[in-house]
């Protein structure tokens, strides 16, 4: 399995919620998606990040380190622009455009 950009977000949400199902609800995705993404992350790192039982989750030492890394990762904006008129124009997001001389 290949890693995806949201894998760290999924992992952090599972730890925050203490549950795969609660994390999936919060992320508005199926539980199977969350489980597959965590498994992909663990496979890529070659070690378990979360020890799972039927009653609780325990974050491993590596899981704690990954969680700290994930907490420092940039977050996407809470709301992306939805219309073309709300997006920046020109170089560096300015509305200024160079004129020919």
C-alpha cells in the first residue's frame, strides 16, 4: 500500500478519539478506510503505531513520536475558497499585474 497525504491526519484523529469508529465518524469516511490508512502507515514504517484490542487502543513509543511529528505538520485551511472570484490573482497572490513598457 502506498502512503497518502491524509494518513497522518487519520492516525492523529484515531489517537485523539481513542477509537477507529469515532475517528471515522469525525472524518466522515468508512471505518475500513481509516483502518486501511493506519495499516498502510504502519507497513511503511515497519512497526505498529497502535496496539489494538477489542476494548482499547494503546499508542506505541513509535506511535507517540509519529503523533508529535503529525502535530507539527501544516494543516489545510478550515475552508477552501469555493468560487473563482475568491481566489487570489497574479504573482504571489496579489491582484497586481505587470504592464508592458
